[in-house]
C-alpha cells in the first residue's frame, strides 16, 4: 500500500495549508506502475503547492533559478551542433577551470543565468503579476488582452536592458560597456520577444491561476533562456551591407 499526499487549506485562511497522507491502493497488474507514477507526480505537485502557498516568492525564485540554469545548459549543448572538430576543441576550453578561477567559464555562464532568473527577474515578475491583478480587476478575454498589452508596453522593452546589463556586470564588464552592449542587442531581443511572449502571455493571463503564472512563464523561459544565453555570450551578427549602384559607376550597365 502506498501513501499519497493531499493538500488541505483552511476555509478561513487560504494561505493556511498543510499536507496530509492518505493511503492509495494500486492493483497488482499492468496498470500498477502507471498508478504509482501518477501517485508520485501527484505527491510532487501537492508538495509544490504547499510550498507555493507557504513561501510563494521563495518557491518561484528556486524554480526560476533551476529552469534558467537548464536553459543555459541547453543553449551550450545546441551551440555545439554542426561545429567542426577544431571549433569543438576551442569550446572545450570553456569547460576548464582557469588558474585563479573557482569555476569554469561554462559554469560561470550558467550561474549568471541562474542569478538573473532567480534573484532579479522572478521578484520583478512576481510583483508585476500581482500589480496586474489590482489594476485590471476581473476575468475574461478583454481583461486578459489588457494585461498582455500592458506587458508588451511596460515590461518587454525594459527586460533586455536589465538582462544584458546585469549579466554583463556579473561577467566583470564595466557599467558603461554592459549598458552599451544591452542597447545594441535590445532591438533584436525585443523583436524575438514580440514573436513569442504575446501568445504565451495570452495563456498566462487568460487561463493560468495567479499562483501558477510565473511557473508557466518559467516553462516558456526554458527555451527563452537558451536564446538569451546565446545572445549574452555572442556579439551581434553583422548585417549585410548593400552598395548602391549609380550611373557614374563604370560597372553599371543599362
């Protein structure tokens, strides 16, 4: 006999929640394994729910740090695809701990992403989501649309500046250098943001409960963090230049 977890909240105070154990019987047949898997997943979800009610900000910060770290490792894996042996050999130097350093450059990139996701972005978005509930009261498509537009206007343009500046400072760059780099990369990052986040935020504000919005956004951030990690550690790609052909150009033909 297995025991399952159940989250019980006080009818008076929704934040007064605790986990209790209830016995769960799984049949000894082919479905027994599925039963145990579902029981384990349900137990994990209920434990997460309990922490989300007891320590909402701390739980979200830890979750964000883990997912941003995974996103960075994913970006580093994807970057190796299609590389030559010489390029891969050069990239392995990032995995070596240089003299005078505690961790490798590869690990340092991951730590910077985890610090950004857990300590900077999460408290900001936690406050923002709660503010949106107070400013745009109610439910429905119109309210959700207002929240999406507000996010596009007030949050999306600022986040690239904050991200590139803070990660640049953590990497040892000067404030002016990090700020200049963030301004250069902001347009491309904002363009990518507008291709992804309005659709994701439509689900965030239209479907997800308030306490789960940051968790859902963090799941989307798993891929988004990979993009940000690549942008943060690489210079902007050079745009193609086009020479204008004029009538005075001897190579110009009618």
